C-alpha cells in the first residue's frame, strides 16, 4: 500500500501545533531557558528545526547548495549543528518563530508536490519522500521533548507518535552502525501500547527470542535518547534487544550521549505511558 504524504503532513501539523502551544506563552527569558541538550536553549532547539526544514526542502530543490552543505556538515556533524545554533542566537524570538513556520510551510508544500517514490538526499543515506517526512516528524517530537523538559511540562501525545515509533523501530540498524557495531541478524519484535490503548506491533514472530514491549511513548523517548532506558517500564527480552535499547538512536549522525539514569524525576511521562 502506498504511503499517503497527506496523512504524514497532517501528523506533522499536529506535532507542530503541540510545540506551538509550548512556545507561544514564552517571553524572551523563556526562549533562553536551557534544555537538557548541553549548551542548547529553547531558542536553539527551534532554530535547529527551522534550519533543517529549510535544508530538507533545498535538498530536493537545490542540488548544488545541498551538496556543498553536506560536504561541510560531514567534516564534523556535532560542530556543524552547534555552529548553526550559534548563527541564530541573536535572532529575536518573534522572528525565529515566524521563520520556523515559514520554513515548515514551504517544506510541507514541497513534500506534497512529490511522488512517494521520490528520493530525498540527506546527510546520511538518501530517503524516500515518506521516510524523509517521517524523519521531520521524529525530529519535531524529539526536540519538542527537550523544550517540554526545559519548561517542566508534561506533554499529551499527538497522533504523530505512531510515526515516531515507526521510525524508531526502523532505526535499529542505525543504532548499531553509529556505535561501529555489526548489525544483528536476529529479529526483534516490538509491541507497543499507544496513547489510546491500541497495540502497535513490528515483527511477524510472536515467539521471537528478542522483544521490546511497553509504552510507545517510553520507547520513543529511549530511541530518541531523551530518557535512559533504566528510567522506563519497558520489558526487554533477549541479548540483542537489551543491547539495542542501551544504544538506541533514531536520528542520523554520530553516536549521541543520551540522558543519565535518574536525570528526570517521577511524573516524567505523559498520559500515553
């Protein structure tokens, strides 16, 4: 069955609206609030999203620009992302918010003009248009969690969480490759409970030796490195599944540092857990 880019766009709209609800009440001091990402404020999280929404569009529309940008980024990915954050720190919050929405609207218009089979160049492997749009959903959700944590807010999951979970499951090979480890051949069955109590399943074998079971929200927080697995109630069975959850990384780039065990106190999860 073909993936509906319109449905994915609606998921991104839902996640964007949830992020807007956190941002709109903030004054300048609120935008400067430090987030759990070392050295990054709320302002930095949003400039990161805006910049890479623009980069996603330009990856399709301007081959020459993207080839140069990709070459620069791959010299040192961490330095590159921190450089981008520094570029925009003097941008007033109102202008940043407007840029974020302009970049997002232009990116979504671009996606909706593509066929699902279209390949989108990226800093890692090229992706199909649906996969690239799903990646933007995941990035919005993950950086939105950083904003929520900075502000001490518990989020209510949106309809987009299903897409976040999907890309987190599909990123199992990336988790091992970023650690320079061989990708295991053993399948891992993932059974998650969504915010409405519905069951989401990846993996055909109900008797698989390796499995991850539990809250979809908790699983996504671990796979995007926004919570340490020790602080969740996920049930992890099998050596491969245990190794995966210890290094899970849904985003591209070098191995992330994740979060410390116990870094967040009780009540850290939303209503979907």
